[in-house]
C-alpha cells in the first residue's frame, strides 16, 4: 500500500474568489487568496511531511456545508503542495479527487497525497 501524506489546512477560497480584476494590471490574486497561501503554508510547514517524486494522486475533502462547487477548492490546494515541494509539479497529478465530507470541520480541508 502506498504511503500517504495527510494534512489538515485552512479551507481555501474557491477558484471564483481567488482572483480579482485590476484595471491596467489584469487578474491578480485576491487578498483572501494571498492570506490563505500564507496561513496554509505555515500550517503545512508545522505538520509532518513527505515528498513525492513523479506521478501522484491527491484527494481534497471539504466540509459538508462548504459553499460553492466542490471542484472550486482543488486548484489552490494542488498549487500549494507544489509550492512547498511536496510534489515536483502538478503536471504529475494522475488524479485530483474532491469530496464533501461530514468529518471535516468547518473552515478546514483535509488533503491526502499518495504516490501513483
């Protein structure tokens, strides 16, 4: 059975709320996304970590009553694990799975990464 990394992070903004349009600059990360990256990065650094080389699978579990589309939470989570060098690049993702889960606390998400 492949070893997995399980981390609990703050719930990211959805893809619809991650960027804002600034006249003359274009699309930029919203304050909410910038703050989440900072907070989630610190949380990620404080938990036991593994690194994965090559193909991986990722599952993202969000609270049952989280607003928005379930798939709207995935991109920022995947980008975060790449930014923190848990995986080398999201192009190696064999699958990205997202699910609402009653066991996940409001305001949090559970990320499970395993070698594919």
